[in-house]
C-alpha cells in the first residue's frame, strides 16, 4: 500500500513540475485521442462481426447516399477501409449508363433516375439471401432492399419495366421476379414499350435463344 501511495504521489509530483503550457497541451492531446477513438468506434472500425455480412447487414437499416445506376448504390455504413458499402440488387439487371463496351444502354438513364427517386437519401432495410455468399466478384453486397413504405426496390424496378429479371444466378425469388417481368412486358411498361433485341443485355438474348 505504501509503495502504491508513493507511485501515485510521484506521478502527481511530475505533473506539477510541468509548466502550465505543457500541461495544457497534454490535456488537449489526450482529449483529442479519446474523441478520435470514440469516432472510430462509432463508425465501426473497431467492431468485430463474428458471423460476417449476415450479422453486419441482414435486416439492418441504412441510408442510401449515392446511386450509381439502377441496380447499384452506396449505403452509409463503412465496409472495411471504404467509407460506404456498395450494394448490387439481387435478381434484377437494369440497363447501364456507362457500359464498358456498349456505352449508355437503352433506358439506362431512366432506370437510374427511378432508383434515385425511390431510394436516394432514404433509410432502407437490407435483406440477404440465406445460406449464400453475400458478395459478388466485385465485392458488392448482394441484397434485397426494402423501402421505408415496405415495397421492395428489386421488385419495383422489374414491375415498372426499369430492369430485367436476372436469371443468371439462382435466388429464392427468381420465379416471382420472372412473373413480374412477364407482366411488365405484356403491359409494355417502361423499357418494354420500345426496347429492341439488340438493345437488351447479351445474357438476356442468350437465355431467350436457349429456350
């Protein structure tokens, strides 16, 4: 106990020997470090997610901060070293606005505008596929996205003709999405009012040829 008191007293003595200017600088430095650590913890840099993306994102709500095109956007939640998490919608392929080979695709701007109107700035709820990898080859999060009013953005894009039901990869809602596409095509909604085969994605034409 005496030794403990001496150590405590020696620390106090050292602190008192410092000039007021030095003590003030040290106090400010300690406060800044505490604030930086607290901010990093709030942003998720120190958190551990033992179950991976399912625990991190599934059934969680985040704000959409940027829309890249109709089926791709960023959520306001850090993803590793990235400040935001990039999402690719499950089961829907919208025309691109900047295709690497074909440039701007037919109805690409309209699809992007639809997603921007529906989701940008909104708090949306993420749902992941059960028992599946949650990332594509570009490390984008593959998800179903529910809007604040309960509608699913994936479905709305297909329902109103802003995207194709993507059948390249199996998912639990594939049959549902194909039925929505058939209905949109029959009613000539959105892109189905005027799209030509050469304006469709290559995978879509290949699927039709294989029938």
